[in-house]
C-alpha cells in the first residue's frame, strides 16, 4: 500500500513539473491560441510574408495557402521551429507557384533565427536582391535558385560566413545577369560544403586556386569561367561532385598524377563544353568511385586509356565530340555497371570489341561518327537491357548478324546508317518487339523486301540502298509514322486492291524509286500526312484530282519534282501547305491560280516547266513566301510590281523566261532578299539603282538582258556588303568598270569559312540555292552553292578604261571574268594579291604591256584566259603558269616563252594574218575582223585608207577605232619630232 502511494506521489510531482514548463506544455496542448510553440511575432512575420507572395495559379497548391493565425505556425507547411525555443529556424517554400517582389523591408529579413531558407522557383519578377539577406547571419543553407532576381549581388550577401550550402543556380532575370564574385565568396564562406552557381554569371571569371577544403559539391556550369583549370580542385579530400561544364574559355588539362586518397571520393565529373585539352591521363583510373563522367565537347585527343576499366562503379561515360583516336580498349567492356556510353563524333578506329556486347547493364550506346571498321559484332544482339543503339557514320562492312540471340527485347532505337554494310536485311530485325525506329540508310544492302508485320515500328529509313521493295511490305505496319525508302527500286503490282489505312503516317519519302504511277495506298484516306516526296520518278500525265482530295488537309510539304506531269488539278485543298516543289516537269498552262490562296506557303518552285502567260499580281496574298522560283518557263510580260509587297521574300528566280520592260523599283522593298536571278530575259533598263537597299543580297544575276548605260548607282558604304555572286554579262553596259560597286563588296574582301554546324551551302535546310555561272567558258549549273563560292562576271559588255587596282582588295574572289569588253591599259600587278582566285578571264580586250610576275602568286588558279589582247614580253614561268596551254595566250603576237613556240630570244617577226584572226566562237569583234584589215593591205594603200576612214567614221568596232586613233597619234608624234629635228639641223 505504501508503494502505491509512493508511485501516486511521484506521478503528481512529475505532472505538476511538466505543466509548469510552458515550452513542453505547448507540445501537448498546442490547440489553444495561448500556448502555441511558435513565437507570436514570428507568426505575424510569416503572415506578412504571405501577403507579399501571390499564387500564379489560384487553384494550384502552394505552401502558404493554408497559413492561418489560428494555428501554430510550427505546423504550417514549409515551416520548421526549434522545439525548445519556438523560433522559426527553417523556411522551405520551394516548388510553390508564387510570384512577388521581395523588397528590403520584407518581414522575411526579421526572422533572425533562420538557419535554412529555400525560396527556389518563386518568381520575384526581377526585383533587386536585397542587401538585408546579410542580416540572416545564422543561415547555414540558402537556396535561391530559379528565383528571377535582378540587379547585382550586394556586398552584405558575402557576409553570410556560416553558410554550408549555397545554391544560386539560374538566379538571373531576363535583364542583366547578376554578377557573383567567386573569389570573395570563397574567401568569406570558408565552411562551404555545397556551392551551386549553375547558369549564373561570375564577375571574377577565374576560378581561385584556394577553395574550401570542406567542399563536397561544386557546380559552376554555364558561368563564364575562364583561365586554367586549377589542379588543386582534384586535391579536395571531400569533393564528390565537380561540374564546370559549358565554360568555353576554361582551359588546361587533367592532372597526369593524382593522389589516390584525395580523388577517391569523387563520384561525378562534368567538364563538358570547355576548352580543356590534352590526352586523357592514365591517372583518371584512380578515381575509382566515379559514377558519372562527362567530358563531351572538349578538346581531348589521343586514345582512351586502359585504366578506364578500373572505375568499376562507372554508370555514365560521355566523351562525345572530342578528337580521340586509337582503338577502343577492351577494358571498357569490363565495366559491369555501365548504362550509358557515348563516344560519338571522334576518330576512334579499329574493330568494335566483342566485350562491348557483354556489358550487362548497358541501355544507351552511341558510337556514331567515328571510323570503326569490320563487321558489327554479333554479341550486340545479346544485350538484354539495350534501348538505344547508334553506330551510324562509321565504316562497318560485311553483313548484319544472321541470327539474334535472346537480347534486344527492349531496343527502341537502332541507327546503322551511313556505313558500308552489305547483304540482305535479316528478318529478325523487323520482329524486335519494342523497336520504334530503324535507320539503315546509305549502305549497300540488297535483296527483296516483302510484307512485314510490326505493331511498334513507327520510323523506318531504308533510303539509298540497292533494295527491291514491294510496296505491300508496308501494309501491316499499323503504327508507321515515317516511311523513308527513297533511292531504291520500288515495285507495285497493277490492280492491287488496297483497303488499308495509315492513321499515324506523317512522312512518306519515295524519291528516285523508278515508280511510274502513284502508289495505290494513297487512294485511301491518309489522315495525318504531313510530308510527301515522290520526286525524281517516272510518273506521267496530269496530276489526278483524287490525289489532291484524298490526302490529308494537314499536308504541309509536297515534292513532285522531276517527273513527267503535264498539268495540275484545278484546285489544291491543302490550306497548311508551306512547301510546294513541281520543278522539272512538263507542266503547261498559266500560273496556277490557287497558289494565291495559300497563305502559309513559304517555298514555291515551279521552275523548268512550260508554264506561260503573265505572272499574276495576286502573289502578295501568300505573304509568307520566302522562295519564288519560276526559272526556265515561258512567262512573258512585265514583272509585277506587287512582288515588292512580299515582305519575307529571300529568293526570287525568274531566269530564262520572256519577261520584258523595266524592273519594278518596288523590289527594293524586299529587304530580306538574298537571291535575285533575272538572267536570260528581255528586260530593258539601266542598272537598278535601288539595289543599295538590299543589304542581305548574296546573289545578283542580270546576264543576257538589255541593260544599258553606266553603272553609277548611289552605292553607300554599307550597300551590297553580303554580295558574293555578281553576273552582269551579255548586256550593253558602258563606261568605266564600276569601282564604287567593287568597293562595297565586303563579303568578297574577307569571306570566312562556313561552320559545318551552320551548313556548307547557301540557303536554308529546306531549300538550298542553285545558280548557273560561267566556268572555263561553259555554263555550269550548281544545284547547291557553297557558302565560300564567289564570282564576278562582267563579260560581253562595252566597258572601257583600265582595270582598277582596288579590284585586288576582293581577296576572297574565286572567279573573275572581264572578257569581251574594251578595257585597255596593263594588267595591274596588284591582282597577285587575289590569292583565292581560281579562274581569271581577261580575254578579248585591249590590254597591253607584259603579264605581271605577281600573278604567279595565284597558286589556286586553274583556268587563265588572256587571249586576244596586245600583251607583250615573256610569259611567267612559275607555279600555275606552268600548267596553262597555248589557248590561254592566243592572239597576243608580242608574247613569248612556254607554252608558245616563240622563244623570247627570237627576233620579233611581223604579225601574220593568223595572229589576228578571231576565234569563230568568240564573236567579240562585232562583225569586223582582222581579215578585213589584211584584205585592205592586199588591195593597196588607197583602199586600205578608205576602209580605215569608213571604220573610224562609223566607230565600228569601237575598240579597234580607239586603237587606230592611238596608233595614229603615235605615228604623227614621231613624224613631227623627226620634222623638227631635220629643221633644227638645217
């Protein structure tokens, strides 16, 4: 009984003591407003903060939504309190769709006991990062990532010396980026363990050598770091994650020697997108705890070290886009946890080791754009977890494995294109149960392909092989979305009844398949077809009306070029069409009227047909047209002035029609114009002075028209700066060579090489420009124009005067043709500075004196024509001049030396009739040849004098008349001197 009373006494004592402690009592009695654990004033501060942040989506959940003063703030979502003091010590509002403006007087900065603050993903609308953050000096963890602040980081911010973790990733707003002084940050925050500044501009761009020794996670990707990679980073004993990626000016190399104990903790290494170079050192194998390596897009060279096999935990290895060479080490096949291997865009050679096929966890394998050779190892077909396989653009040969093992059941993506794989396609390849994409294009595959069965295959690319494909093979591909079989032989039996639909088909490419009629299955309703290419086949007759009505209204891309179509249907129903190519057919009739109703049309090519009539005025209704190619038709009349209202027009091709009249000045409004090809028409005009407004113009072709007058437009300094191809040949231009025009051609003065990433050819990815230019005296059509191609052709006009020295400033010029004019004087020695010149034609002019020795500097010159001038002296005997034949110098009786038979030591002989004879193909003497002059000498002095006077009086030919005037003046001058000398002696 006494024991019972003793226990009761102890119970009452503990209960009274417990109730006398307000803090603990509040833990069990926090339903009352008086005894909340949270301090009242801090609760009010949080409620004020709630008023400063507004939900982006009122119906969505956000952490401040249920903050109410009637409840203990320690129970609010995102709020953590100290259970002994009641102070708010942590505030986590991440992932809340909130927006607001955090001003310097915000109640947040009065929560002085905060240790952890996470405001990630709140939109602060570009408001300035307040200096009051420096008052929260108890903070150990601060996350302001993706908060859309603006301004600069205040100095007070760097006083948060107790921080262990700081995340300012993607802190900047759409305005000026906030600069973070990394050197000051590391100098003050010496206890930092985690520093994440991803996509945050740093004002002190060099990474300091001395950083916190406690660092475990450092992310400075996309920060603008430059300078050398400090080797001391790899001496941090606690460092686990190091990300310095996408800092293109960060240089240096990986340390060749490392302390195993220091690097043993590193688990993730990302230096991709930097300029770090050198070889991959053997020491990388000492990082035996690495799980993730990304060194893509750097400048590493040499082989992959065998020591990579020591990193057994490695799951992800990215070495894409370097200069690695040598063979792939077998050690890679011994990484048991490797799930993702990307070695694409390198120069790795040799055979693919069989051991790669034995990687038990590999799900992603990309070896594309290397130089692997030999057969594809059959071990790849046993990989049970492989989902992605890309070994395209290598030099693999031989047949595909004839049988598959039990692997590849999860394979979704397979790309073997651009190799030299031979033989037939094995049947197992089409029966993989999960395969979504199969690309086998640009190989040497042969054999016949019959009907296939697949419920998963959506993308099939068999282009550019030697396959014989029966169209029925596609009938059971119920999930097909993209079918690409161009450049093979396709057959379809006449009379096939096809009651199939393709509900998902978006792309069909059957170019160059030797088909003679439309595929039968197109008669079915193709509901979602987006792109159709049947170009370069042998389909004859009119385009049938069923073809235009059965296909989906969503059709956006149609290419029926290079067939034998004779007419088009009366109307096309494809309101979404933006690409229409019907070039190189036999279409007759007038311009298709339905074109004007296609408001989305961007590229229209009707060239190389037999269309006639006038070009309609309604074209501006298609306001988005960028390419209008009507070349090689039979259009006549004037060019519509309304074309100038097509604001996005970039390529206008009207070459080879019967267009006449002057050019409409409204074309000067097409400020996006890059190609203006009006050659081979009957246009009568002076040089279009409004060209100076077309600052984007790259190609200008006015050849073979009736342009006349001198070229003296008001060319400003920034006019035609992008022009690379200029052809004014076969017109009636007169006056001096357009020196002012030459001076404005900035692109030809210093044309930089095109980056492969930007494309090698002029035009967009959907439509590459084409042009016809004179090369070695013959017209050649370039279906694609290299971005580095440049030419100036002013031949067959009536230009006079001398060649200006300033022409030599066009140092990127490739072809120069000034032939068949009346240019006199000497060849400027300065032309030797045009070191990219490949063709130079100055023939059929009145050039005199010698050939400058400086022209031997033109080491790329492959074609030279100086014939039919008055050149004298020795032919240079060096470099390319040793390769030219007699034809390059014909009609210059004063020249000597190889390749001519006349030696420079020979006594000069009077010119023979053959030396002056015109080439029958040249036609540059305008109906008057040297034969007439010789005839004059043969018939007597009187007759020759009479003929000469007639020639001079009618000024035909003009260059010869000038020559006679000059020679006569010289003779008279000599006679006068002799007469004065005789008179003086007497």
